[in-house]
C-alpha cells in the first residue's frame, strides 16, 4: 500500500490488519518497524517487488518482540544496519533475556511471533534524540519517545511530514485511536512525548497497530490517556477499571474481543493500574 511518495505500508503478519511495517524507498532505503520474526517472508516478498537487495537501515522503535523481533534476521539477509535506542541495543544484539521475558508475558503468542535472532553489535547504531539521517530525498529524524517503554524511538520524515510513533501513540482501529500502556508504563513521560509530537509539523501518522491516520490522533490519544488514568486512580482491579472505562468511553466497544487488539487493551489496563500505584 502506498502511503506517500516513496513510502509504503507492508501488512506484515499472517492475520491482516495487526502489524504495519513501512518501507522508505529513497536513495538510502529504510525499513521502519520490522515487527515479528514470523512476518519476515511477507516483508521480503514485498521488498522483492522493488528489487531490494540491500537495506541501508532497519529502524526499530522499541525492542518488544512484536516490533523489533525480526530486525536481526532481516539485517543479515539484506546487509543492513539497525537503528535502535541506546537502552535497547543490548537486547537486539543478544535477545535471550528479552525472549524469556516475552514468553513469560505472552505465552503461546510469543512462539507464534517467533524468537528473535542475535546479531553482532557492530551492525547496530544507537540513535540519539533528534539525530538526523539523510536519505537522499528526505531526512529521517529520531525522537526519543518514552512512556510506553523507556527504549522507545519515534521516527519522523521531515519533508513528507510523516511520523512513525509506534506504541508511543497507540493502536488505531475503526477510526479511533487508543493508548497502549503495558507495564511498566510511565504516565508523565507518555504525556510529555505526546506533547512533543503536537509541536511537530505532522500530516500523516503511520502506526504499527494499524495503518495510517491524521495528526488528530495525537490529541485524541492524549485526552483519552488522561481520562483513562484518572479513572484508574479510582479502581483496584482490571475488571473494575474496564467496567468504569466503558461507562465514560463508549469507543472501547469498538475493540473486538476476538482480535489481538483486545489483548493489547487488557494488557494496557494492567499497566495503568501499576502506573497509578507508582505515581
């Protein structure tokens, strides 16, 4: 799917509409959000249409296995450098500890996503906040974006005004955008990150879960996150929080119980309750 000139969305999972990976087809070629190991064939098949035999960069937003899981695998095949937050570098290089934690949290789903491969540290680039990469026909800016995870990086195409924020904004479905707040979630930093995004000249927001939308989602998620957090301060359990949220936010009913988005939602409730306790 074409997002903008030289920017394409790859639906990179066997179940469509869950994971968006983005291909930037400039002089320097970039894959943003490589997602899960089990999606590697889909990504490579898509890139083959452009006769891509080498990627200059694979841009990892954060090291969770559903976002950076296939980075090392694709980097080896397409001789790429991997962009990653300094705090996440060791987990991309040697993902064993990350993998064990992922299995403990995700259970069988971790096996469906696939185990990340290790890779030499010299293939990794630890990106700083507001670091710039010249792609030839646009400039890719890295933005440290804590809240959802301390090792989160958003990417911004300056000329095309496209923001790739991953879960630092959240998940988008049926025209609405919802926060993703798994533990350990940092409410204050998440709000600060969203306020940074609001100051950018953004026309398109390219999310991982799922697809593209307008900049209006930034304000929508900030308002929804503040509401959800206040409700969480008045509750003691996930079940109670879910009930109270549904009373004030009818859009939650758009989240289909039979999809992965519902799992994302309930994990987020757990993170909100944990964040309230440490606030």
